[in-house]
């Protein structure tokens, strides 16, 4: 029997939606190991998110300390390792977000544990499926260490639903917090009223065919009508048309919204690796032979200059009738 310790990121007193994919994985793993899911919330403000977390697991452990206000792998990793030992965890997991990918290898090192990164499926108790070659093939890996650290991909696990009753919340001390010389300097985040790209249910992404940053304004109008996040291909971000943190793909963000618009994006494998898990994909491209149409559920062969304003006008009309 082994428990699954699920490290969950939170924001404004609630779990981030990316954490719900980790919990979906954690439930499957707990079943395979005959244990239970224990949510671990770490950081200043963790206590405030505990009620939201308790809806998703029978146990929630909170480590809340003012010194943990800003995430640093150096200070967080020992807390995860200590809690994993204290709870007899067989698996320690965190969604493969920027934080999860940064944190979990260090936790694995502290626990002398095997690490399964970016996994798409639990094949058996200690076997994990993960995409390789930019998502063109899948490999199954087996890990034999007593504790295993895992980062499940958000795009591959349906968000966990709430349980019928709330779990028990307990607190634990952070212990000695030692940043080992690392220091949080500042957070340089783009201020936006739009949802976070990793959490958004709708994403509107543009590519090189948008030609310049000014032209993205029409996509932003579409995004705002739909309550969507903005995304882009690497060609668009590398050209400086839009901020780098909009990049979707193998070396950008992996997203799996309900609806993904790919506008003037050709559909290179590195881009597809970041968005092909989207539930519905709409492609707008002037060239009908582009690979994006092979993954698209709806394809519009047209110049975006014509198709996007028409789409906006139709959405506005529909909204006006509601
Ligand atoms: C190691 C590595 C990692 C990479 N990681 C990523 C990644 O994470 N994300 C990523 O996106 N890319 C990544 N790339 C780059 C990738 O290979 C492609 O170069 C990139 O995705 C192309 O972006 P694009 O589709 O915007 O541009 P293009 O391939 O140039 O496509 C532009 C498209 O716009 C269309 N178009 C032009 N004008 C119009 C118009 N008026 N109306 C409608 N359509 C129009 C064209 O038909 C074309 O399909 C990576 C590459 C490497 C080697």
C-alpha cells in the first residue's frame, strides 16, 4: 500500500485548474497502489486554499509560512521530500507546469527516487507512458525505486471532479527554510485580464502569417469575445510580434483547452506537440495543404484578414441575441 502525495499549485485561495489534472493522475495511481491521495499545499497563502483543495482528496496537508511567499525550488523541494517520507508516499506528483518541471527532479534527487517526466498515462503501478520525439512516438518506462516522482501532463488527464465530501485538512511545519544562496529577485509577469494560457478553456493563437504584432489585435478582440487566452507559434514569438510567454509547443506551453484557434499557423510538429490534446481545434489558413488541417476539427481555408473579422461579427450577432 502506498499513498500518492500530490503537490498542487494554487492561486487566490483556490487550486489552479492545472492542479486538477495532477489529481486525476494521482487518483489512478492511488488506486493502483492501494493507497489514498494526499494533497500538499506549500507556500504563503496555502491555508486559504485548503478548503478548495479539500473538495478533491480525503487529506490535505498545508505548509504555510511567510518565508515561502515566493516559489524557489531550493526551499520547496525539501518540504516535499520530508512530507513524502512522513506520509509513506509511493508516488509524489506535480503537474508538468513550469513549477512542476523545475521542482520535481530536485525532490527526486532528495528522495533518491526515480523520475517519470511529462507522462501521458499510467500503464501499470510503476510503468509510465510518455511522449518522445515531439509527440510522434510514445515510450513506456518502468521505475523500480521505492518512491517515484512523476510530472503528469495537463493535456493528457481530464481535470478531476470534486468528491462528495470534503477531506481532512492538517498543517505541517516547514522546518528549516534554507534557500542555499538562491534569492527571489522579482516576478516579471505580463499583466492581463485574460485567463492564464495553461488554465484557459479557450485559446486563440496566431502564427507567422499574422505578419506583425499590430495584426494580433484582431485575434485579441476574438479572444476577449470568447474569454480566451492568447497563444502563438514560436515563429511569431521569436519575431517579437507577441510576448514570449504566449508560445505554445514543444519548447513553449502545453495546452489542452476545450477550443483552440490556430490562425495563420502551419502546424509544425513542434507546435502540434503543445496543442494537439485540445478538444476542438479550429484552423484558419490560406493554404489548404498545411499540416494544421490534419489535426483540425474545423478548417477554414481563407486569409485571416477576411475570416477573422467575419467570425467576430458573427459572434457579436449571436451574443446580441442572448
Ligand atoms: C527544437 C525546436 C523547438 C521548437 N519549438 C516550437 C514550439 O514550442 N512552438 C512552435 O510553435 N514552434 C516551435 N518550433 C518551430 C517550428 O518548427 C515552426 O518553425 C513554427 O511552429 C512555425 O510557426 P508558424 O506556423 O507560425 O509559421 P509558418 O510555418 O511560417 O506558417 C505560417 C502560416 O501562415 C499561413 N498564412 C500566411 N499568411 C496568411 C494569411 N494571410 N491568412 C491565413 N494564413 C496565412 C501560411 O499558409 C502558413 O501556414 C521549434 C523548432 C525547433 C527546431
